[in-house]
C-alpha cells in the first residue's frame, strides 16, 4: 500500500520531518469469575452495586485475599507475550481519594510486577512485521464507576467493577505510527483472546489503552510525551495519535515546548484535551500492601500453565504458511482471530486450502462485514464452505457459478450440493452442447470474427457470449478449447 | 459486690460446668458491675440484653452437658473488633453510629466457644495512643489510684477500656489489640495479664486496621492462665486474612504449668534505659531472681538495634495508618460533613471526624510515604525492622525467652502527657520491638510502685512459641503472689 503503511513513517511539518514515538499502556480485564481480591462476581453488567463484597466496598477491617486464578491468567498472558515471569512479585498500594475508590487506595504492583520484559511481533498491513517490546505486565484492581448523570445534584457510585482484576500491559515506546499502534493493539488483543485471559471487548471496557505520544526529529533524542488516557477503541487510538502528533508538531514548530501532561481524547470532536491539572497532581505514595504477602510461586506452577497454552497467532501463522502454502499475508489475516483460524482449518480439511483461504478472506468476510456478524454467526458453516470448494475442485461447478452458490448458501444456510442439484447449476462439460453454442455465437457475429484476427484479445468476448448462452454453466475450459478449435486459425495458432 | 465477679475466668468456667451458678447469673452480675463502674468509662456500648440472651443460650447448652471452652463466660470486646449489628467505632467520631453487617473472625470464634458479650470497650482512637485519652468517647480511667490521691489515672492504651474493665472485675476477660504495646502496657499498669501473640496467630479479619503489619489481637485477663484459655479460642488460621498462619493452636493452658526449669531466659542489656525510674529496674532484677529461683538459667543478651525501634515504629505505623484510614472519607459510611465540593467534603469530614492524634499520625504517615521521602524514612524504617528481627533471632540462639520491663512507668495522671506526644510515645519503648519483629510478648503483673501502683514485666518469645511465655509468665505471676486489688472508689 502507500508510504503511510511503512515503518518509520515521518510527518511533514513546515520546518521539516518529524517522527512520532508511541508507547501503549493497555488495561486488560482478566477473564475470571471472581474479582482479584474478593469472591464477588466479576461479570460485566448487573444492577448497580449487585456484585460487591465487603472487601470491594472498603468496609472497616476487611482484608484482600488473592484470587489464584487471576495470578494464573497473568502468568499465562506473560508466557503468551514471550515475557519473563517473576516468581516473586509484590502488591503495592496506590493511594488517592476518589468516591469510586472505596479503600482510598488501589492495590497494584509498582516496583516488582508479576511479568517482566517480553516482545510482541506486530504484523503491519503491508505484510511487514515489527517487534514491539513489552516492558512489564502487572496485576491491579479496577476502581468502581462514578455515575454523574443519574441525579441533578448528586453523583452515584457503582462498585460492581471495584476490585475487578486488570492486567496493565506496558509496551516500550517502540511504535512509530498510528498504524503500528493500532496493529500492536490488535495483535495484543488476538493474543489475550487466544489465551482466554481477556475477552478483548473494547466496547464493554474490558480492554482500554493509555497512549503515550511524543515527537522528535528523526534520529534525535526522545521528545517529551503526553499521555492520552482511557482510549477505548482501535480507531480512536489511531485518531488520537494522529491528532496528538500533529498538535505537538504544531506547538514545537510554533516555538513552543511540550510539557508532560495527561490528556483525554474527545472522540466526537476528534481532539485531545488536557485533563484538569488537579487530577494529575497526585503523589500516589506507593508502598507494599501490608495486608498481602509477596506473591510467590515456583517453576512447577509456571510449567503447569505453560503446558496448557494454546497455539498462538505467530506459531499458527507460520504453520498456515508451511502446512497450507498460504501467503504470509493471508495466513496473518486468518490467524488474527482464533475463531477465524479454526473456521479456516475446518473448511480446509481435505480441500484446496488456498482456495478456501480466498473464499474466507474474500466473499465470506465481505458478507459478514456487511452484516456486522462475527464468524461464529456465519450462516455458511465451515463444512459447507469446504464442500463448495470441493465442488469447484471436482468440476461440478465453475468458480463463477460458485459465487452465486455462495450467495444462496449465505442467504439460506443450505448445503452447496443441494443448491447445485435443485437449481440445476451443475457445470456443462458436454462438448456437443458447448460446441453448438460456440457455433451459434460465431454464426451470429461475423463482424466480431473478422475483428478477432487483428485483436486476439477479443476471444474473451466470445467466451463471455458462450457462457451467457449456457447460463454460465459451461465449463470455461471446455468453452476455451471449443473456441480455439474453431477460431484458432484466426489467432495464428 | 457479688462475689461471682471476683473469680478468675478459669474458676468461673469450673463453676459453670459444675452448675454452681448459671451463666445468666454471671451475665447479670457483670452487667450490674459495668453499670456501677460507669465512672471508669470502660465501655462505649453496654450490651446487657445481648448478654442475657447469650447467657440463656449458654445455660441451655450447659444443661444439656454441651458447651464450648468459654461457655457462659462474660467478656468485653475492644471497640476495634467489628461486631455484627452493634456499633463499632474504633473510638472515633468518624465511625460513630457505624453498625457492621459482619462479625470479626476473633469475636466470632469467641461466641462459637460460648462466650457472652457484655459490650464494646473504650480505646484510644483507632488504637493510636498509650493512655486511652485520644478516644472520642472520653478517656477510660484506671481503677487504681496513687495511695489516697484521688487523681484519675490513665489505664494505659490503646486497650485502656479492656484493661480497666478486667482490672475492675467488670468481666472475666477482654479482647485487646496490640500494634506497639497496646495490650501489654495497659495490662502492666492495671495489674492484669495480657499477651500479644505472634503476628499471624490471630486473624485480623474484621478488626479495624491501624497498622496492618503490626496489628495483632490478643486476650487480657486477670491471670496468665485466663489469657491462655482465651487465646486458645481466639487463635487459628483464617483464610480471609492472608497474613494469618496455618499452624495448629497448642494447648496454651497446659503450658501454664510447665515451669521454667532448664529454660534460658535472656536479659537484653539495651533495655536498661537512662531516665527510667529505679523502681522499674528493681522490679526487673526481682523478676530475674524469681525465674532463677524457679530453675531458669539467666543469660545476658544483646539487641543492638533497640534504640532505633521507636523511631522506626513511628514511621512504619503512621505510614500504614495513613493509608488504612483513607477509607474513612465520608462517602460510604460513618460521618459525612456535607459540602457541594468533593474535596471540601473530604477535608471537612476528616477534620471533624478524626481527633488530633489520629490527624498527627496521618500527616506523619503521608509525609514519610511521599515522593522524595519514601527512601529516607519508610524504606529505612523497614531496614531497621529487618535488623531488629535479626537481633532477636541471634538472641534466641542463646535463650528461650527474654525478660524485660513492660512499661517504663506506672500509670500516670489523665492529662499529664497529652501535650507531649514524644513522652507519650516513650511508653512503648519496651514493647514496640516485639511488634516490629512480629514476636509474641506477654505482660504479667509483678510489683507495686512507690505510689502503690501496679508494675508489670514482659516476656518475649520466639515466633509461635507463646507456650514458653505462658510457662514463664505463670512462674512470675506465682512468685509475685499478687493479691492487691484496686479500691472500689467508683462503686
């Protein structure tokens, strides 16, 4: 594609080029039935304050107890990020006052996170890939939610989210364009979804990103960054970066300087705005939570989790390339979602895998996108799609007829063999019938036949006419052969 | 006064089992004494109706030949333990009127053992104090007086109400909590026994937190044996407290009779502190002699980092407190001073809800955790803590328990030290090291000051070796042969 898809994309300012440097802090809600330190349900939704334990409400004398499953999930994620797993980590208190923070502090991990450095390979739309470093992953509690729109005079607080386990995944400032940032987020989402450690549902807030953006002259030292808080879609991440980079360049080129600050992305206006300075003037007074012992586990614990890891996107992509002969690009598209990869593999079983890949990424994706349906709701089952590719392969239908068959399959959910049979779409391979149609076309178009001698490409027009006459059912190869037999002399063959 | 209340807890237990009297009678006698003793201000809430109902249930169980280890025994509960449906204040205005919907693990275990609840006992606000004078509900008063002087004396703190109630024979025992000496110092100055168990021995679940890494619940009673009986029921692993330890609870009562023959008792030279009254040192020498006579070997040991303990404690404890008390913000429960501006609501609620000492400690704690100060204060204090624990570890290679004074002075007058926080903090000089190292410590009545006030000795043990403390404590108690009781000036 265009230059914008390339690594090291530069932004032109009036005084020259600028490079944008991006790092992401992604908050991913741990898939777990219970909260990080209490037995209350971590499910999304529910009537306000219906998923709240005494611990989550910060009642006097209540104590946190670590949910071992959440620890397992964090380790699983760390393994999926090819990261160092820290067998000893420490929970700290991050102290600040807010009505939706009942304890007056958030339990997080500050100096000793559960997961250390790792790396994510990010596939770019051009087929290229880049590595983005992971600095750390730590576990922390979510806060509750302040509801400002329920009453004209009061703010209400819903503590359902209070205490829900989050993984904060911090990247290195390794991204150089909004496309890379979006691709990184997409890859991260794919990995946690493969692992089953986060549902990646950005609409429900189970994944959200704080985006750190700075700009610099190419090759210069890092510029001062601004942090854009709580961006909750991939599109907004890209938009926020585009806006923020341009804003910083304008400030710098106007002779100003960037001061480190926290900003919010206004997705309606498409701009970032500074948060009120009061909210950023925190000294969180981190210190180890004395209610919790350091979190310790052994190699066996890690090994047990490692043994349950599924095949991850990178490995699956490599296998799709080697096993099915797919292009890296197609393989990358198919492994982006675990469900899509599974669909492809089910459909490709015993079939022409490349053809299946083309149908999945082509007609099927187009139809699903049009209807806003996930692959799990596809009216065309993997098995049916495989069957259809089989019908093409064995010559029962032509690729062209298959397009129509697919539309009917998608609309009715019927099996392709049945559709072909009932609607008489079987490909005509009877040379007599084809020959007759060819003769008819030649006879009724003498002018075109004359033209053909000068313009051999017109043979395609003849193919088209013959196909029309046979309602598309003629075997295209047979039509070609028949035409060549009768008109070949004009083509100098 | 009914003679019933003069019994020890152990005697009351035997009497109940033998059906010589009923739990209902005990509860009624206790309630009557509590009502008469209101000048002591030991209770914040009295619960005679609850006590009567619990006692009736105990009597029914006893009649069936059933009942737990504390069946029918009237107890007082420090108002730091959350008690279901009963106001729990931590001695603070900010929690006035707060009725928990849950019961602390320790008190639940006591009720499960059949104990009878007489009410909630006064304490320093959020357990911050050594004299019970920081309570929003006014100071509890020591039943003891200096000779014929009728000046009111403090019962020590923070478990001052517990100490006063037990010393005045209002109930047979009480719960206390000890963060820097809050069981042992009040026990020492009111002539009762009190033990701070090893950190992790009793669950902290449902106890209003002061300094989480130091807080530990323990019993206060008139004899060492009574403490042993109570602790057995209070202790035990609780999965709801990540710092509680999964260890079997020994038969502490049996340990009371084990004696000290062959035990090595360490005497730490650094606990001879300048400016401490001679009578404290004399008492200490007396204690050494008693243990020696009973067959213990006395060894001098060194705890070289002792002098850093008090400063380290007054960094760690306020730091944790500043965070633990952040939840009292006017949003969810307790006091709220309304204001349209959120920050003002916080400020005004906390200004009105917390007393001066609590505010002072929140400020100290906030300061020592602040960016730029954390390493110099909090981190350094934690290092000191590690060194102090190391001191004890080394000492316990040479001995089985340590003997020290429990308090640097006898009870002092109400108001005498309130304007001098440093001199108030010095009350904990013998006790804080034990909390910093997480070890068990027991205070035992041992002598009388020149003014006729009780003085106590402290024994410090290895982690989870409370049994040695009960053995040696019983020996001291027996040797001291203490029979004096405070005059019942309040009745």
